[in-house]
């Protein structure tokens, strides 16, 4: 074992990569603290805790940040009508700065000089994690194994990782490997890599919403209201009501989970795109964003109903810039904070109710009303 290098807080998922990285960091002489954020993914968190401890983690922190993820990250994106390259609702890009915030918090609490992550050297997540960590704690040092020659030369492929796992007693999946990688949080599920790296391949198995077989529709109300927070008016999704059975959800997390369930059953929010990564390459991704898609359309509708035309033109430009900044990992930057405040200011009159239905993968706006409406029926 190498000479002690100090404590590192590892963004840990419990999967093969970060499990091997945990053991490898110990080999390099680090004391490892594992950090796992609950952002709505389906995960056996207690099993992940036991696994990390068994692999030699000094401590394991599991934080439920799902409510904060909705209120502090998803809601501003809804207000912005954030859409990267006209289609992507930024599910992963919004989650990374939320996770990084918790990661840095634990590092500061434990007085750890290092943080580590399992993101590759070709993707966006390395940038998102590291820019967020440096913005929140400029003195922090990042250990990125997949960019270190001593790591990636030792593990050029999955086979080498599997051999390393068996050698060190790291539990490996016994189920057949999926032909793609998957990332899940409250906002979305993403599928990429593997067979999906060929843009011609038709994905016939990743989507789990089952929308193609739905033959029923469901109607709901979306309300954006003005709760007072720190003396300021803030517009956000406030309540959803199923007009079929009268079910109502009003807390941020419950509302979002409910919309995910409703929209997911109808196959709403699934896209298959080729996008431009921040690092300079194009990549193919398949995303399912059920609740986010409903909220995008509902908010866009009530905004057009209540917002001044010239303000809306300016706000559209701000939304485009906001989406690029978030995608590229600049959530915690001064410029993104400035944009969020500008967008928040534009929402003061965006209050009302939207009636909509979801049916076979589509969101249909049926009607809207607002006390701040700029629509003049007599004039029309």
C-alpha cells in the first residue's frame, strides 16, 4: 500500500466503475469517504452502503437531496424553458451540480483536500462535476482516475475492470450486461454508449414508459402561483390536479413524482438525438423526461399568455444562453447565477392554470386562465 496521501471524497454510485475506483484509490494511499446522493434513482442505498464499507471506505454518506434537486435545480430550468439544442431538457446536466454541492459539503465537513469521480475523459460529466466543485471550493483538488495514465492504461476496457473486481473481491453483476449504459434521476433516464454509439441502430428496448400501447388519456391542471419566499415573489409549479379522480399534489417533490408517473405511463418525453458535447464531439443519447416535458409545455403556454411580447423576446435569448451554460457545467458560475436572477424577475406575472391532456406520447394544451392575462377577448 502506498504512503498516505490524505482523505478523498468519492462520488460513489455502487456500480462497477466507482467500486473499482474506490479500491484503486485505497491502493494509491488515499483514505476514501464514499458519497452517494439520492436524486430519485431506483437504488438499494443500504446495500450500496454495506458494499462501500466492505470495500474499505472509511465512511459512507448517503444524502437524500431529491427535494432540493426539484426546488433548486429543476424549477429554475422550468422557469427558463431550458432546452439544449432545441430538444434536450437537461436531466443529467441539472443533476450534476446538485450532486457536486453535496460532495463539496462533505469534503468541507471532513476537511478532505480531495474529491474524486468516475466520469470518463470524453464526456460532459467530468466538466460539470469539476467546475461545480472548483466554484464552490476553489482550494479543492480533483482526482479523475479516467484521465490518469496509470489508471486508464491499466484498465483499457471493461474486461480489465471485471478481472480487477474479481481479484479484489468486488461484487460484480451476475445479470447479462445491457447493451448500453443508463443514468437515472428524478428528471429523466438517459441511455447511451454500447450499441447506441451507432446512430443507425434502432433502439427497441430501452424505453420503459410503454406509451405505444396506451389507449387512454388523462387530464390535469398545472398551476403556477406566488408563494412568498424571503420577501420576494417567486413563480414555480404549485399544484397539479387530476380532473378524472380529483387527486391533487402540491408539494414540489410529490407533484413532480406524480407527473412522472402519469406521463411515463403515456410514453411522454422520449427523444432520440445526436447532440454536441462540451468537449467537442457529437454523441447519441436517448432520454425519457416525462414530468419535465409536461411542465415545459404547460409553463411555455402560461408564459405566452401572461408575458409582455418584448420581454418574452429577450427572455428567449436568456433561456438559450442558460441552457448552454447548464449543459456545459457552469451552473455555479457568476454568469449563470445572474441569468437565473434575470429569468426569475421575468416570471412575476407568470401566474395561472393550464388544462392539458397526455395521450400516446404527446402533451395537448386544452385551455388556460390567469389573473395576469394579457389576452383581451373584447378586442379580439
